[in-house]
């Protein structure tokens, strides 16, 4: 694929058009020239903290307009979730509930940022919690309110009116990678969480060896986190990291954090100066060969085919969104 004119080659170090939004470093290594669909997209990796990001980063207003009306049309091809996507979201929500139940005391008040159509909210409500969701996409927000009877506020996070210390838990699943200023967002969340509350964040692992290297970047994900760069972002925004873990195929990073104790000694292991430099995984032929030689690649394909079969059957049977969620919730209760 031809390199865009006037762009430095892959692996070159340059002064990025905007500094790293996590550590402020201006130097970046060019990681990729195209997104996963072959469209032009320059991605650089911070030479200090290792965060990967679109260069230049879009503004907050540009992204807000995109997510209010265009994101799910371009990314998922429809204004409302299909039956198969509802089932997929329900499985994810049920799995998260099992995984995170110890961090959700009975009748917890939960704020879910970027709640989409609200399947996670439905699962929480079914278990006796009191969830509220925030979502920019008005069509998805209306779908969740109508089909699931959940409380979704269709607005941006910075306009949310809520009392301080109102929530026992705040969740952000696959949201932080869409935000150009993660430090400001993470700092702003502090005021809504109770003293002993938890913030739970999940993001894609940009360095996963189980991700097709050619499919690693796309326009909607303006940031690409590694475990280290995510931990650095929490440290810089006043959070203490209690847990940082990878899922089965190391494709996602789950972080559980709490407000930082200002008197605590900071872990020197999270010093951004010691972070290893990024590597141009997205265009490495060796990385592509390794991906296709791994047995886990084909095991995951088989698992996905099995899931697609179930999704097709649900779509064929014409179950309502609420029926799908009830069935999954009962199965995994």
C-alpha cells in the first residue's frame, strides 16, 4: 500500500502535531499510515509512556458531533442495535457482572459512561442495583429507554448534573480510547464517586498478539492503550490502581481503581520515563506471520463461528430485545 505523501516512514521518530495527552511528550514514533480499512490514518506511539494515538488528535467538539450521529452508522451499519448485537452485548454484560460482582455491593448506585443501548444497565437493574447511563447517541439512548426501561441520559459527560459522591461505582467499557483528553476526563469523574467507590475501566489492548496486526487501528479509536500507558494515565489523574488484568486472549485490559491516597508513596515502577518505546506492530510482516501461526488464532475463530450461529438463530426466531436479555440474564444468574 502506497505511503501517503509527506508522511515520515514507519518507525521514524518525529515531533507529533500535538503532545501526548497522557504524559505531554512531543516526540513520537510513527506506527502506522492506514486504518484497518486501508484509509489514511497516521498513528504515532509516545516515546515516553508508549501510548499510541492518532496524529493529529481530533478535537473534543469534532468527536462529540461524530458520536452523536455518525459513529454507529459507520461502525455498525444501523441506527439501532440488531438482535445479534443485542445478544453479544448481553453476553458481555453477564460476563462482566460475574467478574465484577465483588466490587458491586448490594443495591449499588452505578454510573455507566458510554452505555450505548443499555444492556449492562439492564443486567445491573435485574440484580437489584440502581444504574444510570450516559450516552451521546440519541437513537441508542432512546432504544434503551424504550426497550429495557433503563435510565439513559442522552448528553455529554461534561453536562451531566449529578450530586457529588452520588455513585458507589462508575464504569467505562471501551470508552476511554475514544476520548482525546483522558486525563481531564478521569480527573473530572472523582467528584461523583463515593469515598470507598470504584472506577472500572476496560479498553482494547493495542499490543495484543491475538489481534490481527492489519486490523489494529481505526478512526474511532483515537488512543491505543497498553497496560503501562493506562496505568500511567490513572497515576497522572489521581487514581490508585488496584487491579490491571488482561482477558483470555489478551485483547482487552481491565482496570479497577479507586481515588488516590495523597499521602501514599507512588510506585516508581509506573514512572513514564522508564516505559519501553512503542513498536510498529501494525505493519510488521513478522507480526502478521506470528499471528497466523498461533493456534489461538484459529481457536478464537472457531469460538466466534459458534457464537455467530447462536446469534443467527436468535435473529431468525425474532425474539424481542428484552426477551434476549432476560434469557441471557437467567442463564448466567
